[in-house]
């Protein structure tokens, strides 16, 4: 699924796109809901006061947990974690549940970093939406990682 992030990046966020995801419980394709979600946990694990020319590790875990041991050690890095408290495969389903999470947290301070290292355990629709919000010319280099027994570097965006 993290390999869908480059696909979303190519689409960018300047065109209308409606993403539907399969609700595994009801077996129905869904796009949005008026329900709110209060289970998000957004926290800075480590953030220095002087962050110029530093790297940012972004850990987005909504479907499954990403342990600290799985993250690669990248020197001079701040770390932000965006996750669901109750993780479940394919969650979150609804566009309004993840759009503000991605837009608000990833874009408000991103210009202060030299590199972003992204580790994501998210559903397909959210992976595409994350890629759409990695803005060309605004974001630094974005290194993507895929998990198969361990995380390995797969792509670079905004090179």
C-alpha cells in the first residue's frame, strides 16, 4: 500500500478526485460520513527547538502498529507520529477522517526540514491522499519506505 503514495503524488491535489474504500465489515464501498472520529493520536516523539536543515521522520500508523525498532535510524531527525488509537486493517475508511490529519499535520511545518522519511501503515485511499498532499516545490525530498520483514527504501519524491 505505501507504493500508492507515489501514484497519489503524480495526481497532486489540484484536481477533483473521489476515493472510495471497501468497508471490510459491511462489504460496501464508502467515500465519506458525517461521523467524527476521536481516536486520532498525533504527537511529536522528538522535536528539537532548532530544526533548520534537519530531517523529519513521519510515522503514520492507522492499520497496524509500526514499532520503533522497525524505523531506520536517521541522524539529526525529529519524529512525528500520526496514528489511530485502535488500529484496524483498512482504517480509517472515510475521507474526512484522514484528510485533515494529513493536511494539517504534514503541511504546517514541513518547509523547515531538509528531508522527510515517511513510514506508513495505512489503507489504500489514505496512501493515495498522502501522496496527493506532498506538494511539488513545497515539500523537501520525501523518502518512502515499504515493509517486507523490515522497512526498506523504495522511492524518493520531490528530488
